[in-house]
C-alpha cells in the first residue's frame, strides 16, 4: 500500500502541475477576452453615436425644409397685406407673419443646437476611433505574446501528460478510478496530507483512531469531512 500511496502522490503532483499550466493558459485567454470586450464596447458606442448623427442630420433637413416653407408663407402674407380691405384682415395677416417668424426662429435655434450636438458626437467618435486603433494594436501585441507563451506551455504540458500516462499505469485500476473520481469532484485534489491530525484538504480535525491508521499507512483512509484520500505528512513537509 505504501508503494501505491507513493505512486498516487506522484500522480497528484503531476496533475497539479498540469492544472497550473491550464490556469496560466486560461488567465492569458481571459485577459485577451477582457481587452476584446472593451474594444467591442467602444465600437458599439461609435455605432450608436453615428446613428445619432444620422438622425440628427435627418432632423436638420426637416427643419431646413420647414424654415423654407415658413419663409414662403411670410412672403405670401406680406403680399396679401397690400390688398387687404379691412383692419381685421390686416391684423390677422400680421399675426400669421409674426407666428411664422417666431416658428422660423425656433427652428433655426433647434438647427444650431443639432449642429453643436453633431459636432460633439463627431469629436467623441474620433476619440473612440483613436482609442480603438491603439487598443487593437496593444491587443495584437498581447495576443502575440500569449500565443508564444501558450506554445511553450503546451509543449511542456504535452511532455508532462506523457509522464502522467506512465505514472497512472503504476496504479491499480480500482484505486486509479477512485482517485479520478475524487479529483474531478474535489477541485483537482484527490489525495492530501494529514499534519498534526488535521486534513490539509479541508483543514478539519481527523478522529484519533483514523489518524493512527493514517500514521500506520497500511490502508488508504478517507477524510470523514472531504472524503479525500489521506497520507501522513510531517509538519516540516507541509510548510
């Protein structure tokens, strides 16, 4: 059993090494995803701002047409003033002229506001485009570094995985299956040391009788709390 225990511990060390490499690979990919997400978010802002400028331009064209209509209306009413026969008609035409002039002024003010708004939006778009270009350049550089790092890690991982196959063959099938089941359900750690009666997997105290069995090393004892397989680990070794 002590030989099998040694093989299990070695297999665990190999698996932890592989997990560390996988974590490094995932960390690099996560960083790339965050950078890409930030770029995509800015591109969405650009699209939204561009759409607002287009809506702005459409509204300005409407206002220009309306101002033109108001101008024609004013000229028409001014012409009619020359031919009115009653004061009532005269006052009515004057009111229509004043209303048209006020409407024209309001529309011209709205047009100016839209022009200012469009200018601000365009400045934001230009700034965002510059940021996107800079961030895409950095992303490409970072992707190149990560690709190079991944290639190195993957090469090492392939070698370690070969040694894992060799190591796994040294362990009886039933015991290996038990190990794999625990590893998959216990965050990658199936076998842990016990130091001073404390399981180093869940850090709970082990009953004295079970701890004595772990010390003897005749059988593989499971932690009553986390169910991981246990082996004796001296305090100095656990540090």
